[in-house]
C-alpha cells in the first residue's frame, strides 16, 4: 500500500498514519516530496486495507501496490501453468485446446443424444448441458433438474464425453459430484461465496465463469475461494461483460485471455455463445479466442435451435458444427495446440 | 413483441414467423412497410421470448414491447404504492421517511450498543448491522456470524429499534427469521434466485439491493422472485452501479429513484455509504436521495470509524450523526415526509 | 509516481529504472519490500508519465500518486472557491444558486420570447437556447445557426436575462463572443482540445459539460485547457454519463457534485434534462442536484414541448415552470442559497 | 417506429398519436392488444424521432424499428463490400489484409525512417505516424505538427509506403490533403461533426476510429457524415471502448468486427495497441482481430520504445516486428487473406 497525504497534512497526521501501520505490524516508510508526502506500507496488504486509512485526517489516497489475489497468482506458481486431466482430456497444457460443446439446456434424452453424437464425432473434448437454469424472470423455463443429470449420465456412457453442467445451489452439490465431470459456477454466482466454498470442497474440476460486471482481479479472488479449499482444478471462463454497447448481448473481453495468461497459472477458456447471443458471431469469436491464446472454448449447439426452449438465437446448428470445429482447430493449431 | 424482418425477407419467411407465433397461441399481426415488414405479437411475452425468433431466417430484430416484470409493476397495483409496517414504522407511505443506520459490521456488544443509542436518539427508524459479510477476498474478515445476531437481538431489546441484517446463505435463513426484522439481500446476491425464493417464503420484510451491474428491469424481476412466494413486503435499494468512473467506489444512480416510483409500487430507499465509499460524500448524497423522493436511506455509522474492521472510510462518525439526521429530515420534510 | 517492480526483478532492472528517472531530473527513492521493490518518483508527474516506464523490463505497475490536473485543482486555490459574475448574477458563491432555463433549440423569435418571459418571471438567472445543434445523425435538424444568435440577442434585450448557447465550431467563435454571455462547450466536444483553447482565449465565461464517458479527472484536465489560456471563468456541468443502464438516456452522476466541490475551486452545475431524457424525472433530479450542493442547474423548457423540433420528451412545460423553480429554490435555501 | 401506449391510455390519446403521425405524412397502424395498444409508424424514421412522441399523454415507449444509419448500411449496398485502393493497396477486399504500422508519434526523421524500413521489409501495407497528438492534459507533448508531415512525406518517398496520420483540426485539413494518403479521425473526434464534414470533402480515404464510448450505431452514423459529402472511402476502426474494467487501458470489442461486417459495407480494421496499452497483449489481440475477420490492423512500433516520448508501453519493438507480422499474416491466411 502507498498512503498519499494531502499537501496540507501536518507532521502529526503523518505520524498518526505511521503509528497505525506499525501497530498492525507493518513496516512504514515515509517519503517526503515537494508537494505531498507519501508513506509506503510493506507487507500484509489485507490487513492494511482493513485499517480504513482513507478515513484518517490528512490522508488523500490509499493506493494498493500488491495484487489482491494470492493462490491464483502466477507468481505463486513461479509462472508454471496449471495442467490437469478431466477423464483423459488435458486442460491448460501448452499443446492442447479444449472444445466443450452441447445444448444450452437438456430437454430430452433424444435431443441431448443427437447433439452429443455430432459434437463427439467432430472432435469435441467435453459435453455441456444445462440441468438447472438460472433465469432472470421467475416465470421462465428453469430446466429439467435432476432428470437432466440422469440424461447427461446416460449420454456420457454412450459417447465417452465428460460432462460439464452448472450448479446453481449448494443443496444440489452431492448429486452434481456423482453425475458431472466438471462443475460450472455461472456468471451470476461468481461472487456467491458460499457456493464457491462448496465447490471447493467437492473435489471436482470447476469451470468458473467471470461475473458480467466483475473485474479480472475479482475473478481471481473468486478463484481463490475455490483454491483455498484445496481444489486446484479451476478453469476460468471469459463470457462477456456488461458495457454501454447493446448491439450484442455482452461485450466479449478477449484481452482478458492474454492478460489472465500473464497473471494466473489457471487455464482460461472463452464462451462466445453467451457473450454474443447471436450464432452469426459465434464462429468469428471462437476463432478469435483460439488466436488470442485461450485454452479452449465452450459453445452451444442444437439440432434444431429454432425449436429450443431457451437461448435459441445463439446456438450453432448441429449440421454446421463439424466445419466450425475444424475451423477453430485450424486456428488453435497455429499456436501449436491440438483438440484435447 | 415486435418482430422486424430484413428488407430481403421473403413471403415464406414472414409466413414462417407467423406460424411459429400462432402455434404458441399468440396473435400475430403483419404490418408491411416501405422497406421492411414488421410483425406484432400480442400476448404472452415470456413464451414469445423463448421461441428464439431472432434465429429464424429473414428476422432482423425482435423488440420487446412489454415490461419483463409482472408482480412488481405499478400497473398491477393500479399505481397504488405498497405501504407496510416494520414493528410500527411505516415504510413506503407518502408521508414517512425511513432512516436506517448502524455499524457496517457487528463487532462487539459495546460497539453496537453505543452506535444504536446514538442513532435511536437522533430519530433513526431502524438499526442496521452486518453479521455475515460477503467479502471479495476469502482472506478478509467475514463477520461474527450467529454471535452478531445475538448482539443485535439484545440491542433491539434495549433500544426498541427494529433490526436489518444481510442474509448471505439459505442455511442461515431460520436463524435470521427469528432474529431480524428485515432480511437484507445484498447486491452480489440479487440474482441468486435460490436465495430469493427462500426469503420469499420466510414471511419477513425484505430489503433487496440492486446488483452492481443490474438494470432496473432486472431489479424488478428479482423482486418478482420474492413476490411470487407470497411475500409482498419488499423494499428496493439503490446502492450504486459499476461504471467506468472510479473516482468514487460506485456511481449512485439517483435517477433510479423517480424512475422506480413511476414503474413499481414497492418502496425505494438509497444507500449512499456503499455507493460512495467516502464519508465526505454521504451527507450530500443522503440529502439528494431525500430530495429525489426516496422512501428512506440506509447509512453506516461508527463510534470510531477509523478503528472499524472493515469499510472504515465510508462510515459516518457517531458524533456527527444527529446533525446529519436533522439535515436529511429537513429535506424529507420539503416533500412532506417525516422520519418513520 | 510509484513504480512497482515484479517479484523477479533483478537489481540491474531496478537500477535501470532509477537511472531513467534521474536522467529526467526526478528524484527516485528505492523501497525494498518482502515480495517486491517499489520506487517512488517525486516531482514532475507529466514527465514521468511520458517515460513509458511500464514498458521497462522488471516493471510490474506504474501508479500515479498525484492528481493529473493542475490549474483546476482546489489545492492551487487553497480551497477558496472561484466566484464570478455573469451580467450581475454571481456564480459559484456559497449563497447563490444559478437557475439556467430555456428552450432546447431556438426555433423562432416568438417561441424563444414566450419561454424567456416565463422563466424570467419565475426567477431564472440565465436563458439557455441552442443555435447550432450537434446531432448524431447528419440527417437531423441542426438548428437555426446565426439567426438563432440574433433572436437570443433580441430576447436578452427584452428580458434582461444573460444568454448561454453552445459553440460547436471554432469558426463561429467571434460571433458567439459578440452575442452570448456564457459560451457552452458540449459533452461531445469536451476533449476537442482545439475548441477548448479557442474558448479559453475568447474572454467569455465558459460552461464546460462533462463528456458522456469522461472521468472527473478528465473533466478537470479539459478545464485546464481553458484555464491555461488565462480564462478563469469556467463552470463545470455534470450531465449524465453512459453506463450499461438504458432505462434513462444517461446515468446522472450526482456524486460528482460533492466530489468536484472537494477537488476543484470551479463552480459545478447539473443538467437533469439531458441526463434523464424524460420530463417526469427532471423535477426530482433538479431538487436532488440542489440538495447535493450544486451551484446551479440548467434545464430545458418549452411552451408546447410536444411541438418542439428536437428533444421534446425532456422539456418541462412552461406552465409548470414556476412551481418547478419554487421547488428547486426551496431545496437550495436549505443549503443557504438563493436564486442568483 | 413502434409507439406503445400505457394500459390506461384513452382512445383520445391513441387518436392524438395517430393524428400527429399522419400530420407528418407517416402511415400509422393501430394494433390493440390485451393489455396495451401499439401503433406502428411506417416510413421516415428521422421525422418520427423528432416528433418527440415519448412526451405525449398516454405514451409508454417509442421503439425504433429501423436502423438509424443510412449510407453506411450494408442494405444500401445490397451486401456488397466496399473495396478501394490506397496507392495500390486494396482495402476491404475479401482476399486482402491491411497491416498498418509505424511509430506512435513522429519525433525525428531518423526515428521515423528506421521504423518505416523495418515495417516495410516485414510486409506492412501502410505507415502510420502522429503529427498532431490530442493529449488529455494540456501540459503533455503535442507532436511536431507540420514538421512531422514533412518527415512523413520524405519517408514515404524513400519506402513507398502510403501514410496514415490523424487530423485534429479543420484548419490543418489542406496540408493533410497534400501530405497524407489516409486521413485519420481519432476516437475523441468521432462526434466532431464539423471535422467529419471537412474530411468528407477532402477527397482522401478516411480512417474513422470508434469513440471510446460510442455505440456501433453511432459509429455508422458518424460514417454517414463523411459519406454524405460524397467521400465513399471510409475505413472503420475498433480501438477499444471504455468499460468498468481497468486492468487494460480499454476493452477491445472484437465482437464489433463480425457485427460490423454484417451491418455495413465499409472495411473494418482493429487497433490493438491503443486498446490494450500493453505490448505484451498486442500480439494475441492482433492475431485475434485477423481471426475475427478484420480487414486489417493498425499497430505502433518503435525502435526503442522505452525512449519514445509518449505511449511507450504499448509500442512493439522494431526487432520483434517481422515475427509479429508473419504471425498475423498466418492467421489472415486461414481466412484466405494476404497482406495488401
């Protein structure tokens, strides 16, 4: 932390800040300048932040000079990337790209099976499918629930694809632990800290989506909640942020991909379907995600997306998926990555 | 809904949209224009939204023409405002203003008692105090938990002030129902739909904070989740939204107050403490909230805010609270409102 | 500036930063910490910013610790507020409130005269009226131009109200200097630096509107462009910023008012008409601006706003203006301010 | 336009809207629904927008159903892309990719020449270089001005590279017309309508950067200002928008690339240097831009970026440029595009 005093700050006010820092066991260095004095506080940023120094007389600004996340930091891992396997698929490795695809929502065994076969044949790494759907309006379709988990289990047995599905409530956690291979935490729950601790303890890989107005620092602090429970298999997912632009559903922040690769050891994937809300944009953005260095993508596919019960306009047509997958794979290959 | 076709749309494509709407039981009106054709879909907006018409060939845009929230709509109540009592304090009435004040976090019986007495004497309507604190970093202080609820219960007995505290997890719901008078749902949980349904069933008044990147439509849809469980005592709270401006912690959206008064029958209060994160701004913004027509405010107060364990810089000093309260009350009085 | 090195930074890299700073004549203090080393650079922030230290090997972050604006800073004026007169009306004084009102656009002598008389009688301090209108689409009505300036001059003679109008191009500057009392720089031109320098030289008071995505720091730097030409009569205007919320046209940032009063000596007014785009919200937001401590407001009024050629829905009805003005004045009076 | 009435609207209020539309020569269709009545207004959207119908009694919403831009619309060109040449380089063609590179600011003949040679050899299509720099603070370095134009002219003669430079003021327009091949309009001037009309008349290709808080609709309306002067050679440039995320300087909106390709016939390029402000992100984002289907990129390069007078941290090192260019070209080639 750097505490910057106002130009009018008195020596007593400066001394009061120093005393407060030292009472917390933090070393304080006073740096007098021409206009203002700054005080450097080295060590224990958490503790210093909680001192509320901004409220002290004579204090102008308190500026953090250390990153607020810890366990997710690439410095902790000495810049080695985390690599782990999900049922034989390597995630986070320099030479693999993870293609996760499937229906928005599991609606029936037939619908799920048809899509799963198409994506498996086209080389997908995992199958996605919604069981419990968080919906903005309480009057919308909310998903098949546990029945969907059973359908996913069947289809996994048939296709060999590991399964990703979103957990929306701690009370479903045990059933998810039995049925799915990767537990997704959705954007609206990225700061649902109770849920993060629950998935931290489940012992399953976690796909953690960035909140729609969460900074990257906050995403990594949310990952810290999972990591501190001892679960080190966390996949981060950029899925678009909320901005003033409404031409697309969200603004996909692809700069987040190389930024995260610099600052965290965790794998990073991209969801172009929810970001754009428009299937015509999913192909270009999926290719761009691969080109930006993502470790994978997660996309929605439907046999007849126009008949789907939710999120129709963003789902790729199953008939177009093989060409889409080949296209994305070609871009990943330029970065020496093969489909996992 | 209004479905706007592209200029190139064929009669067959227009017909396909009409058929899809009518299969859903929705009446469709075709309106040919000079450049494009539009199709009006009257009735059942939820169902139409789920048809995913944006994905159909020849469709350019699907434009909602009805509000997405229902139970929270002022049209439902024929523009009568909801008014209810919390332990004798009227909330939402044209002639009352609700002043909720107290420490950010309950840290000890003494600290809570001192602040509670100060705010009670200055005319506060209710006491706020955090028991479980949702913290961005898992390494920050998280609150005293159930011990805090007991402290609040004691202090309520001593001062007569009804108590507001934030519920962060469904598993604490029963204890909250026993201990607090108003259950707060925090900004980060505004779209935690499971939690909303739980508080909907608790039978206690709910203070629902706007998510930091939630639109007002989404706030009202979140209120719908509570209302549909039969709980009609919901207080909405504007507490600042996340924007590009970082001079203050959040951007307080005071336009939301008169907008909400036009569109919903629910009471609307404002939290200037969390919005600004700076006690020097809390007074001006609290007065402005009263002038904008809010039904109340919720602010943080501490005897010695510089010693508080969290959120220090935004807490008012207890010694300044009587003047602050008198100032806000004077502004409320210009709109014919007295402290509840 | 504070330069924070990465944990892996070598002594040579630290030395390179120090050398670069000292070559610029800036004093550098090295502060070794447990994890990282920080280097404080005291003096000449402009010069340090231009060194591009973020690009040096081993540098993690460069954090500004001084405010980027100079002449607009309240520290420069030792916290004395700037007060000046516009044709007898005091702007920026602790005991005056400036009510600027008038039509969006000057459309005819009759229309302007009728509105001017209504607002003058209700106690307005100045008359506003658009001559050249910056329009997003080139196919929209662009204003009457110089004819409008002549109409404003006539109406000023009749009513005695000083006149505010927006300058959109340097080539009109001389005519504006003759015809108007306050030259407005619109939100879209807040960073049109050439125009700022021109108005800085005109010798007329300037009303500088905040850009719709400009930070408060940037607003004060824009004011610096005017001030450095020797023109010290600058009025700042908060008029709503662009955020994700689309329920209103812009999000009025009323927290900006007390923030600016802390950080600059310049007067601060608020434009609730353009911010909200909805006349039903103008009253509540005008009152709130007064309560937040603004030095004034600027609002649009029309005799028959439904017939106005642009921006109809946000204009107050002339018949409602006297009650509106009395209401705002009552709120200003609570802060000991009378209409100027 | 679609005018949606409130549920309480009377038949007289509905009739008043219809009359107002018909007085404007617009055909109105009344569509009674279960809850509300909607009125479709077909034809002349500009005129209808200016009627200010939102202000009429009984009107709930006015919803645009036609695009607000005209000349830039891909419908106008029947979905044929605009293709034109800049000194032999084809811009906008399906099989070409335009690589524009050069120093942020022209600082000396030597500096410019060295960079120009490196980028020319690596296959760049054009040379960029700033002559007049719009700077947020008036105390920052503002560029060499006309001297820079002369340097660019010399270097063009030596390398054969056409030159792109930013015009910041109409008074420099004639000199720019003589000296540069593409006139850039910067983000801060995207809504400087006077300047847009001037460049529209210059007869030179224009590179129009998206404003940092401009919607894509507004970008296309700004292009309309240039196009309506008869200048059809406009290149659009996505350069990052301002959002709540401050980890990078701006948020690069790559979804804008495929969205613009759907909605306009104009070429679309991307500026990853200004968007990210960090050279470590420029490579990944440049590749991503190519993969998303952009017609080109514009990047900053310096021989010794650490010595550059402005924007140092975002400039690529000249020694790394050949590998960078090859990498981007490989991605463009996957979409069948070769460097122009």
